[in-house]
C-alpha cells in the first residue's frame, strides 16, 4: 500500500502568481539598474579613495599637510548627489511606465463599460488582452451577449404566436431563467 502512495504522490509546487507579469519584468530591470549603479558608485569611491591615499601616503608625518577628510567629504557628497539623481531619474521612468500601462488598461476597461452602458453587446475585439481584468470583462460580455440572444429568441417565439400553449409555457419558464 505504501508503494501505491509513493507512486501517486507528487510534491506540491508553489505557484508564483504575479499581479502583472509585464510589470514584473520591468521591476527586474530596475533592480539590475540599481545594482549596476551601486557597483559603479563603489568602484568610483574605490578609485578616488585609492588616489587620495596614494597622494597623501608620503605626507603622513608632515604636520602642515592638508587633510584628506575635506576631499573625501567633497567626493562623497558629489557621489551621493549623482546616486540620488540617478535614482530619481529611474523612479520617474518607472512611474511613467507604470502610469502608461495602467492608463492603457483603464481606458480599455472604460470603453468596455461604456459599451455595456449603451447596451452595445456587439462582439469585442479578438486580440489578446493586456490584463486579466480585461479578459474577465470580455468573457462576461460574451456570456451576456449569449444570454441576450437567447432572450431575443424566446421573445421571438412568443411574439410569433404560432406555437401551442404548452410550448409558450416552456418558453416563458426558459425566459424567466434567463432574466436576472
């Protein structure tokens, strides 16, 4: 019996579900850019600190030699400003990408809602959607389109008046099920 369990058992794998996969790819790009900027800053600090130490190496015992602390503070401040400016530019770029992406999804969703508000249940575009919300809205509209077509057919049968009383009763029952 244990062998049956061992052969049918499959390890549970965790399914990672991203909120929005295209934006998740952009996030990886931002992480790599941040890491590259950090490495560049550390490399610059190493190069500059190496130069400062090399320049003052032989002046250690001289009392009148200028201190390297102001130069370190100056270089550190410039590097901090450059790093901050780079991060602000990256943040603005990420904000623009995010806003454009969200605006595109919201505008498509708004057009679907406006079509529904006008009771326009014509077929929607068959191109792939950019977000799960849009897919769900298009699926709902397709189900409603089918429901409305079934209601039209039932009303047409009743309107024709050519069927018998039992058929009319069945059509009315079907119509009640179709109506919200």
